[in-house]
C-alpha cells in the first residue's frame, strides 16, 4: 500500500470520529472509568499505537552531495560536503492520504506491556539482518523498509520519528520523558552509506528549531497551498527565528498533542486536552559546540559519526498541559485502569527541517555563547555553506523576505530567516508524519508508589530515596562482541554481583533484563525473585536487540543500542530519586578500600570534597590456578587422557576465583580507556558506558558563568576536582572479573611457564599470584615453574569474600524456608 487508505484495514483501528477538544477543565473520575471498562471492555477504550509515515523532506538539490572519502576511517578527514539546500525551505504539502500508516496495537496492548513492547525491532526470531557482519542494506533492496515498519520499527521508513525505547511521566505528572536511540549509528562504513545518509534526520531531531503560534486565518494567508479540512480551527505554527518565536518555542522539535478518554460519555470518547511544544533536557547542539576545541559537526556527509558517542542517546520531553485533573491523575497513576488500559495518550509530531552542519551553523541565543559565536579554524571547509551552498526554491530570490521583522539576536551563526523564510507554516497534524497514541502510563515505581499519592497530593518535591544505586543491563545468556564467545554463567554471576554490592552499601539495583532478545523460554524474573526483595531490586523487561554487535575495530563499528538505551532510561527514570548512581557489568566489582567500610562511606566522602564523578580504572583479572581443574570438552582442549585447558571448579565465588589482577595499584594510565564511573545524578545529565558525556559544567552558558563570577570558554573540559580517579589502595578499586572460558587457557602449561615469550594472542590467561603481592623480590615462579603474574586484593579475600559467602548462605536459607 502507498497510503493509509490502502493499508491493511484489518490491522488498523479507526480513530474515533468524536476526537474533539476538551470543552473546559479536564475532569477525571476513576470510578466512572472502571465502570466504563467493565461495561464496554478494553478493546472499545484502548487506542492502538500508530506510526504515520511521511515522504522525505524536499530540502536539497538532488545529486549535489559530496560523500567524502569513504575509505578513510577518520571522521574529520575528507568528510565531504552537504548537498545544496533549497532556501527558503519548501512547504510540506502533504494530505492525510499521502501518509502511510502502521499500527502496533497487536503488540502493545496496555501499560502492562510498557516499555518492553514498544516497536523497537522485530523481536526474537524475526530479525532479517544479522547484528554481526551485516552487509544487507535497505538502499540495495535486500531489506524492505515497509516490511520493517510493519514487523519492527518505522524509523527506517521515516527517520524523523524518534527510535523510542522507553517513555514515562515524571513524578509530578507535568512532563513526559521519551528515551530514544540515534538509529543512524547502527551501521558505519561504505557498504551502508546510503542507509546512513537516509537516516540523517535522526541527528536533525537533536537540533532545536524555533516556532511561533499562529491562527488558522494567518496560516491560510501565509501558505494557502497547505492541506486543510476546511472545518477545524486547531492551533497552527510557523517556523520563526528566535526573535519572533514564542517563549516556549525557542528551542523545540516536536508538537505534543495530548488526548484523554472522556468517561462521562457512553461509549467513552477520545478528546484532545491540550497541545504543547517539546523541550530538551539540554541543548545537544550547544553540547557539540563545547565538546571540542576544533571544528565539530553533529553529522557529516561521510557518515563516520560514531566517534561522537554522546549523540547515541536521545531524550525528548513533552510538557503536560495544565488542564484540570490531567497532571494529577498522571502523577498518581490513577489514569491507568485496573487491567493496564491507559486513559491518556500523546501524539509526537516532528517539525521537519534540513540538518545543520558544523559549528558555524550553530543556532544559539546571545546568553549561550555570546552574540557573536567564536569559531575555530574551518578544518571541514564548510565556512561558506550559508552563502554558496544554497539555491533559491521555486525560482524565488533568496533574500526576498519581508523587512517587517525585528533584527537578528545573533551577529552570526545559523540564519533562520534565510533558510526558513517568513511563511513556512507547519502542516496540520493530520497531514504530518507522526507517532500517534503513545500511551501515558505510571511514573517509575521508585519515584512514586501507586497509591501513595492522591490527586491532590502530587506537587511535593521529589526526595532522594537512595544514596547509591546501580543499573545493570543483563541477560540469562548472551554473546560477546563479534559473537566471539557465548556466555551462559550470567545468572550465577548476577546473583553474586547483586549480593556483593548490596553488602558493600548499594541501596538498590535496577536490572534491565535483555534475556528476551535471545530466548523466549526464560527471563531473569525467577533468578531475581523471591531471592531479592522489591526494596532491593527492580527488574525492567528490556527485550530489544543490540542493533550492531561487531567489535569496535570492525569497519562497520559496533553499536550496542539496547545497552546504551537501557543506561539512558535508568538514569532518566531513577536519577531523580538517587544521589549517586552508575551502570556496571556483572563482572565488575567495586571494593571499598583503606579506612572505608562501604561504598556509601566512599561517596559521602566524595560529596564532602565536592567531587561529582568517581572514576575507576579497568584492568583484566585472571582466574587463579588454585580454583581450577583440567578440562578437555572443547575441540581446542585436548582429550580425556591429555586435557590441555582449565575450567573453574564449581562451588567457588567469582570474586574469589578472579581475585588476581594483572596490574598492581595504582593502575597504569591506559587503564582509564575502559573506565567505569560512579556519578551524582544531578550533575551528570547523560552517561555512556564509560563516560559522563554531558554534565552541568558542559551545558553552562556564558551568561550563567558571568552570574557565577567565573571564567567561561567555548571548549569545556571536566576538571579533576569534579571527576576524580579513585585512590585504589585507600579509597575504592574496581576488579574486572571477565569470564575466562576454558578454550582461552589452551596450552596453559607452556604459556604460563616462567620465561615463556608469548606470541600474539598466546598470553597466559591463568593467574598465579605474587607471594605477598611482591613483584620486586627474587622469587619469580611457583615450585612447578609457572611465572607469577597477578596481584590479589587482600581486603577482598580477608574481609569481603567471607562476608559475601555468609550473606549468600543466609539468603539461600531464607529463600528455602519461604518455599
């Protein structure tokens, strides 16, 4: 089908014809809502999620893009040149019939399915492209974007739609948070260039636009060619420069239309209860401006943008209209009925423009970086883009714009009036590509417990419920990057890891369960509960697949989208109620050292010293030979009579077996490359696996710096006063206990022998601890002739391992007795 009328009508539930605006203050009656549910049933009330697909934007002259040197992997070298832009931006003259619609109500049936069944991908067993060594593309026809939109996600078909992985209200019910991933990063390399180019809007939606509200009469006068139903008088908008934009339209990208069920009608009717403009938690373009001392572009024609990992995670916010009971019923969770049916929905409508390239096209206001934006050397060669890379649209003279406007706020930077003109009216929502009927469900359970707040008690300040919490992205089984290794010990690791970190002072662990991406036979639910209490662990079903599991050195660089989105979600969901938090793997143990007896004491000390981020260097530990036994059940591991490998004996703790780090403290500088961090959630606004990518310091404007009476520079670098590497002997250390599978110990007797000179990949992977951790003495080898090669953590072995074993035994006894 080419439009909504030709779509599979068996899959599409018509929008109720009674979709009208709320006549006054919105009123919600839970009793009436439950009565309506019993009378009319879920299917009569529930509004299915849909995606409306709009054709690509007509913003550039065909065949004028310079791809750059696709054989050069360096992102800034020969990065190409953008296609020439039509200016002012041509109108989007779509009609509702021009849109193609896909419905997902058969997958996402209620709030009980959130966020697990959002249309992120096809789901287990239905993927048509592998996430390792994938060479299939949409542009070549090997993959079908329409089939993908129907079975998986519509983002490839309409890349202005955010690739939403999660959404939820804040605790006050005044904002809906959207957690998304930049799908353009799923592939890199010249094989995928056409797909990467088509996904440019995934970056464009991270660049704010400014708009002004206008009425229907003004809209018709400015853009009479736009579709209209001739009846409704809905709010209209036009692209406008900052000096003309509405106060809440200065930095936006989406129209948020809120709808709610009117349960006073029989059957219930869906009514519009307000429209708002989206906001950003921080300005992505401003972050890009301050990230590098040199020129930096949020995207390049070459498409080698993966190095800018701070653009992987996306967040967008929709303010909830202040309309009667609307915010309070969202905050309390009462709008979600007893069977999970939501009462409120939001349509998420992108405002479509061309992307902006390089720092010289930054779109700021004077308070951000001054009225004249400082630019570095034009290393990308794009300094003339706004002069020589433009073409008059429809034969119009580029500068033929009305003079009846206030002067520009900025002396340079992006010229909105040049690129948008003074009559670019946004199409009606019905004629716009969009997400429709995204369900508004409960706030995160650890922000507000259902029933704790009434409709009149939702505006109290959010309290920091936890001092220290951890986020885990985990699975009952998985494959490492490049599918190099299948890992199946994750459940036993998970149990031990949680027990250990609760023991050392973590208040709560949030487990994003990715098992559903690998199997539908099990989950981590039975592993976690009833072993752990709800007050200790929260499980979030997170079955979306990693879109690219290649190793980092692969031409098509890996992008572990599911993991990155989980971290983004966890910080956004639980950061408001957590003082210090982090994302770790289950093979990484944080051990309080020196005078500290818990990690709570460590973060308290850091808080008192003004530290915002604690950085832990990462080096590999090895399993100690003491805890291993011969192994032969692998093609590289010999025979029963001559086993050539070792495996860990059952019955030992991972923290015990792998207490054998190849590097002594303090760890070398290179160990910071794979660092992990604890951070204050109020200071770190975005975190990406190893790095605090966006902080309060980074987003500070020049005006804010003046008010605080300190220096501001266009290039920001986090100070070591704010981000401190831990003292590994006297504060805290991280032990990285990554599993050493038996086949990695092949020929260990030869490789571990004292004096052996290893070739590439032939290192000894078995640990032989230095006696008393002294590698300076004369003793270099064991009596059997194996070279000492690692260092043990005495506090771990003497204090924490015994406590851990006791805690796990007590937990096992409690679980057994309860059963």
